[in-house]
C-alpha cells in the first residue's frame, strides 16, 4: 500500500501516462510481462505502470479490467436497445430497478429530445435469439409493472463497428 | 461460431473483471485455474484471433475517460451502408449499429432513426467539433442523446453456456 500513497505525487502534466492510456485502450500485449512491455513503449518503469493502473482503478477511471468479450462471436446475436418514456420523477428509481435485472446489461438515463425523441431511459438486453430477448423483456415489464410506460424495442440488424472507446488525443501509438 | 474449450469458458467466466494486477498476471490466472502461464497466454491469443475477445485489458468509464455521446441518424435504407461507412471513417467512433424497430405509426419517416453510434473525444469541445463536421459531411441532422445518469455497474457479462448450446 505504500506504493499507492505515493501515487498522489505522480506528475500529472507529463505525456507518458497519456501514452499509457492510449496503449491500454487497445488492450494488453499477451506476453508473460505485459506491463513491462507497455512500460518500455511509454518510457516508464513496470512499477510505475502498475501504480498508474492501480490508481485509475481506485479512482474509477477504469471500471473493470479483464477479458472484453465480443458477444456476437459467441452466438449472442440478438441485441435490443429498449427505450422508455418515463415521467422524470420516476426515471431514476426505475433505472436502478432495471439495472438490477440480470437480463439487462446496460442502463442509462439520457436527455430527451422532444418532439422527435421522447424517450429518457435506455437499457440493453442481449440474447441468442430475438424471441428470447423479447420474452425476457416481457417478463421484466410484468414484474416491474411497466405495462403503461411507452417503450420501443430496437434490435440491431448490423454492427458496422464495435470496439473500445478511444478517448486519448494521441494517434496510433 | 468459435469452438471454445473448457479452459476458454473458465477464463471468460472468471476474468471479465479482476485481472490480477501483478508483474505476471497470466501466471497468476493460471495458478487459480490450475494451468500453466503458457496455456493461459496461448488460449487468450487464440480467443483474440477468433474474435471472441476484442481485447484483454481495462474498460474505461466513458463518463470519466473523456467525452462521449450516443447519437443517431435517420437515413433511407438504400443509403444506410454508405452513411455507416462515412460515420466509421470519422474519428472517435467506437460503436456503430444499424437498428430497426422504430418505423411505425406515430413517428414520421424522417424520425426513423436507423443508425446508432457512439462518438468519443478527449473533451467536449473536440467532441462537438467532430459531431458538427460529421453532420456537415452527411447532410443529415444527428440526434444527440447525452447521458444523464448511469445505473448499472459494469461487471462484464455472465455467459449462459447452456443457452448458447440449446438448439
């Protein structure tokens, strides 16, 4: 833990940690010492790299770290974005309840854009087939008492692009 | 569909999060699963090649990592592929899906949003500049849907292997 307490004194204006972030967005090299390989590419020590990653995890910049699965390759091909038009007073509570549903993989409140877009809550449901996704949705609607809430189901018909976020300004490292 | 062996499944079940933060993470994973470091690395490389994994590494919180926005555009079906390609060429695009389900009574045709994408940037100013450039290139107005609140905690995605194998 002594390593952690020293991270607050890390330089914040440097470029090497930005380079590290850009590299991390593309994933770890699959070698015995992945952190050392990254360290060499951004001019840090392996310990510094680990300390940065530990800090980013602790601060919540990194939400999780591990295998990022492409569900389509596993046969999870039906992917529905369900959008709901909830009263503003209820949206946070319903959002939390939907997020706790095992079938719901993502759940966000978003700004409406009336008149063209009245929906303010978005959730994703994935499954092997449309019927199963729709059955899961019907089950959620029943149990959560959402029968009277206007909602639409948008199934994906084609993925033109699916990759992790690229937030850093740096171009291809 | 890729044929996964028992080790592949155990890796996916155990390590969508919590990759060990140590010098030799794949050795630590192997130790937990009772296999060698080499086996873990080999399977991960294979899974990545087979496009079962997009990568092994961190998932950044979009709300903290920079600026990002879900946007949609309504285009005639005949133009959909060409518009999607133009969106993909634009910097910062990380998801771009065609979706159906909106076309029905009540919403006018021009509001039948059929392309949905997420644009990212290092900050809000760069994001808006990218959106405006894309809007101009496409000649269609973008529906901008900024996130107000995230309700889920991203823990990865439990895979139900039995359901995948069901006929």
